C-alpha cells in the first residue's frame, strides 16, 4: 500500500480553559482524529464552526501542539517537530488563510510579498523577479500587479495573491483554511476553479477546510466530516455528499439552502427531525463511504 503524503492518527488536542480559576479543567477539542491525504489529492474537511477543523490544520502546520496521537509527513513523524524542522517543512507544507487581506502585509508590494519566500530559499533577485511574474500569471493576475499594494485589489484578487504566495516554494501540500468563505458566490466559483486548475498542473495536494458542504463537494476527492472534535463519516466526495450515512452529515446536507421555498421548508423540517449521534458504524456501504474514523486511500471523483 502506498504511504500517504500526510497521515494524522488518533490525534488528541487539549486547550487550557480560559477561566481564571486555577482549578479550571483543560478542554479537549480533538478526540482521536484520524485522516490521510494522498499525493495530489484533495481531502475536504467539513464541519460546523467550533467542530475543531481549523485546529487540525493548525496542528498539521505546527501552530498547535497535540496532547496525544501522531502526525506523519511522507513517512516521517512531525508531531513534535522543532523550529528548525518546521522551517525545512515550510517548503513542502504551505497554507492559505480565510482572510486574504489580514494575511498580507499592507506595507509590502505584491512583488515583495511573493519574492520573500523565494529569497529565504536563497533564490537570487533576478530569478525571484522571473518567478514572481510566473506566479502572477499562474493565478490569473497581470504582471504589473507586482508593483501594487494589497489595498488596491479586490477580495478575490487578494486571495489569488495569497495562493500565489503559497505556491512560491513549490509545496507538496497546501492547508486551505476556509479560503473562499469571505468571498461572494461568483468569486468563490472562480477561486475554486483556480485551485483545481493549479492541482492539475502541479500535482499539489490540499487539506481543504470548510463549513460549506457544497464547496467541499465541488473541489474534493474525499471528504471527512468532523463533529465535536471527532470524524463521524469519511469516504469519496460523491458518496458522502449525496448519500450520507451519519445523521450529522445528513443535517449538513439539509442545511444547504435551495431556491424553491416549498422544498426549503421541507428540508428545514427534515433537518429538525434528525437526531445527531456520534455513534459510528464500522461497515462501509457499497459506495465506499463509512462512518468510522479510520480512512482509506481510495480517491473519489471530483
């Protein structure tokens, strides 16, 4: 069996309580989470706000420290990697954040922003300028964008800049943390298509985090559904998003709005009748979807 590019196994993560009392107990936000991402694959991680999906991304990036479990990168345990190891990993693992404006330095031109990760790797000034031009072209921005500041761009254009910055070191995996949730619907569609096109051209893998099941269905090969810090269902994207087995996943599907008011009322009523349970079934159905935490390496179709 092929070794996955990224493997998270039985991950637990605990935060200290924000209360002032010294007796306040720590809060466990992730409970034995297991998932994998294969080379060139998109795993969609979906769940409501507070489900722990962003915390998983932070743990993969080394921004949150697990209390138990392991994170393996290309066969190497990076669960407790130090600063030097993380700097080396930054070439292979990049991130695109939710807010494209706050993730860009407002005082730097776009050219300087994109050249920064290249110069850190020792790329010369002339070669860096050439690569910046190629990156702008790859994400559909004009060459003169390199001389402009982030405030001169729309939200969708700023997110394209953020994507270009993530692509600069030629990573093998990009953690995408709600990268289109701050954009309007038409811009969302264009940015999602850009992600797909980049993956086809470069073979980069995505851990795509979102609360929107429709977005995850559009871009993902496989989907993992997170509820209260646990993976309750995982499988090929068409199976999980069209014929979900777990009550929580069915609630997510029914939460997506439709244009027909009568149908929308039916969906709202059906969603209200569902009782959410995190009990899982170990037996996958014929579609390949399963409601267990352990996942396989089979890819769905986008």
